[in-house]
C-alpha cells in the first residue's frame, strides 16, 4: 500500500491561475515507474575507453526495496565493465511517451552493481523470471549471473518543469502507487470511451475550457490531462475528491466527479 503522505505539488502548466494540486512524493513516483517498467538503459564505465560511459539495453527485475536485479552474461561488455568498476546508472522511462518523450516521466537510479550472493540467488531468480518469463530458458546457463544495483541516489523527472533528487532512504521506503497495475487500462478506457467526460472534468476542476482532453497519467490522488484549447495545448492536474486504493474506488470517484461537473454545466 502506498504511503498516504502527500509530497511535491504538480507543475501542470505555464499558467499561474491554476492552483497547485497535490501529488504523491517523488520517492513514490520513482518506485511506481520502476515497478511498471521492464527495461532500462544501463550506463557503465567503459573499460576499453577509460572514463567514458557505455550504454546498454537492460531488462531488470525489482526487489522489495526497489533495487534492480539484472541477469547478464560474462561475454557482455557491460558485465566486463562492471567487474572492473561497479558504478553505474539505470534510466527507465514510461513506455507511452504520447509523441513527446521530453514530457514523459522518467527516473535515473545511480548505484553500484554487484554480483548477488549465493544465499540470495533463488529469490533473485524468482523475481527476475516472474518479470521476464523467457529468461527461464537461459537463467541456468553457466555464463549468466545475477547482479543487483545497490542504489546510492535517485533522480526523478515527472515531465516539463517537474524534477528533483530522491534520497536512497526515501526511495527504498516508498511503495508503488496502488493503481500501478491498472493505470494503463484506466487511461486507455478513459481516452477511448470518455473523452467528453474528461473535457467536463477539466472545465469544472481545472477551470480550463478545452475542445479535447486526453488523460496522460493517473495515481491514487488524481490524474493529469493534456488539453486542446483555443490558445494551444496545455496540461493540467486534477485531484480526486478523496484518495483511491483500487480501480473500483477510482471508477466511483470519477463517476461522482463527472456528475458534479455536468450538473454545474446544466
């Protein structure tokens, strides 16, 4: 369950007439993004070209403390780099960038990537195979080994103008948003079947008149929309009437908010 504490406020757009809307803290948002992600970009320190970063596509699992687990081959260049120097970073971005990658949320974990102890290999293997089922075909190959990043620092970017550092302790103690497993389906459903409702919600709760609205993100405290207005595209965050913990509560709150918005418009 996610913490009920409310963290940084949203930076929803350039306009100053829209009040700040509470959002989950950066630590929770970083943990959520790492939880829903599957693949990142691992940057190691090149052994061939000393001091230069070397980027690799890297699938990962995630343990209970948010530490990424990797299954890597001794033949891979990044493995050889890590054996010489364990310092690395892992960049994870949202899969759906909605055509604007710089507006999408992303997180960078900085830490030391080290082999996992024999006593922890069974649990690490379960975590990784649960996330990447096809890995079961080579998980027992002799030249593959499990490594884990011990996180030192975290940097989260929530979109344009929303960014900040997260301490290792805050990141480790945070939990993914309770809607993490269902947020993609909720967003798809709202954008496919309830675009008019999103326009009404933006008018009532964000005080923005728009001709088109698209939900771009959702969490336990509210959601983000991208709005087409006479002055161009802009973003807004809309708070729920109360915190939600599952899809059923989300649907109930959204229905109530739409009813309020439409009753006011009549």
